[in-house]
């Protein structure tokens, strides 16, 4: 899936959701859960266009999937108007229209 830099749905905001999970089964659960929201990213860093309701859902669900004694997750709000610095094998994300069902 891809996102548009000039997305017309003003109710969605771009977030970077990243996590560091120690145990493989928990890591797979978190990855599977967040894959439902991601529009870009890699490994444990997901770019997600979220509505306020979806953001609340992610904030409420992530702690249930993590071992709070050893794991962590961060949610950063991003400005989609800012230019990206691409290093290494990085490529510009596709900016086609996407549909979240």
C-alpha cells in the first residue's frame, strides 16, 4: 500500500510507529497488528495514516501486546510536507492513492 503526500482526507495524520520487542512471539503479534495500519516503513518502523479513532485504538492495543517490563513502542506524529532524507538503498515511497477498508 502507499500514501499520498497531499492526502485529501484531513481527518488522517501521518505517524511513525516503532517498537522494540524482545521475545519473538510477541514481536510477531505486534508486527501483525501494526501491518493492518501501515502504509510504508520497514522492519519495526511503520508509517501509518491514522484517524483520531485509529490512533486511540493503537494506543490502547499496543500495551496489551507488549511485555511492558522489557519492551517499548513509540508513536511519533510526522509532518507529511517535510522532505525525506534517503540514505543507502532507500527509495521514495509510492504516492498513489490508497484505500483503507
